[in-house]
C-alpha cells in the first residue's frame, strides 16, 4: 500500500498550498508567478542557448525520425493547450500588435513552453541536456516570455513524449512497425538479447539472433 502512503503525504500539502495561493490571488487578482523574476539580458541568453543546443544536438547525431515524431507530439499538445485557454504573455500584448501570420510571432503561446521542450528533446543524446534545458527555462521566465508553470509543464510533457515514443512505435504513414525482437539465450538464464528491426509486419514469426549476422 505504498500508494496510500504517498497520497497521505501529498494531500495535506496540496490542500495547504491551495489555500495559501487562494489568499495570494485575492490580494493580487491577475495572472502572475508567485516570485517575479526579470532580466534585461535574458533574451540574448535565450538565443545563445538555442544556438548551442542545436550545435550539440547535431554533433550527437540524433535519430531524426524518432526526434521528429516526439516533436510532432509535443507541438500538437501545445497547439491544443494554447488554443483552448488564451493566456497573454507576462510582458503584455503590445509587441504583437499588427503582426501578420507569416511573421511567426505570438504573444499567447504560453503553456507548455515550446523552447523548453525543443531544447530538452533535441539533446536526448547529450549529457548537458538537463543543464541547457533548465537554463533555457529559467531565461524564458526572466525574459517575461513565459510563466514558471509553462516551463514546468514543458518538462513533464517532453518526458511524457519520450516515454510514449520510444524505439518501438507503429508508423501509420508507411504501414510498417519498428519492433523490438527479444530472444532468451537459454532456459536457465534471464539475460535477454534485443535488437530493433524496421519494416517488419506485426504478425511476423521471425526471431532475431544477436550472435548471427541476420535473421534465420
């Protein structure tokens, strides 16, 4: 019953936090972060961090097919989230007055943070991923481009996309499957050899032996 133990711990914290935040909202009845952060250098830091992240990602040679699928999922979620509830950015709507659709600028693309998700996902093969993603998230808040909740949810959704879209995924476009084939070496060992095979029908009966050069 570990679940009940966790629930007993979390629920009182939730109730207390909810009460305290309600009191705060009564005093300041508008959308804002609990702790206000700002820096005039944040926008420059955002651009630099994005360039560094893209360079590191290219050097790590990511699986572009896998990466594009993950990015497609998170941006689909972002599209729905920012459309069903309209939230202006922290520094107001003035800079978006009179813009055209092709300028690719928006002052309402809040939750979740696209910059944070992008940096986190493209760096999945690098050791500095968490550092750069957290730095990007922090700078987005400092620049008044996002609320803290936007970047928090961005991390959760990015992690979720990696959990959902792993190396085994049905591809509806080409009608093929990426399948993880696993075979146990013997009945007396628990070691399992797995390797990914692409474009294999889901009802296949073939088995992949990691000690051989191919399928037999």
